[in-house]
C-alpha cells in the first residue's frame, strides 16, 4: 500500500485508535491558529484531488470557524411567555460553516481564488477547514 492510500484508509476509519490520537495532537496545534498559511497541506491525498501542486502559485490556509448557537433575535428584544412558542431556538443555519470559512479567507486573501475546501478537525467550539488557494 502506498502512503496516500494508507492516509485515505485512516481518514475513512475515524473511530480507530491511531486516528483519534493523531487528531487530538493536531487539535492542540490548531487551537491557537485563527487563519494561517501553512507550507504543506495536512491531507495530501485530498489536496491532490483538488489539484494542489507544490508551486509558489498555490497556498494552503487553515481556517477556524466557530460553531454558533442559531438563535433568532426576538422582536424588540423581548420575549413574553415561553420562547419555544416564538421560534427563537433550534433554527436552521442559512449558511453552512464551510462556506463561512471560504468567505472569510477570500476577505483576507483578495487576489486568490479557491480551488478546494475540506474538513480537518473539530472540537466543541470550533470546526477547522483547510482551504487551497490559487493566484
């Protein structure tokens, strides 16, 4: 088995012991990053699918997006009675976290175009994505 096939195999078995320990170690490194450029993608096999090459034209960015509680703002900021009747809680998201991550990176790197986005890791508060950009 080649190294890329091994990586694919471990990413598909997310509940395995090897994968979970690697993810925990990676999470500790990612926690202090907001939106950072990195030299190499962490998932090489996934980035190759999106067309990543090791050139100066390609950049890889890790983006951290907060998982938010989707509350609708109450009318005039007041809720009379129980809020379950007003539809303020348990609302569906209009924009998913992946598209939030891409829009934030495009605001920061304006001259670039997005080639691909994929999930890396998540914890209770944040979800981490890796974004491949091209000049």
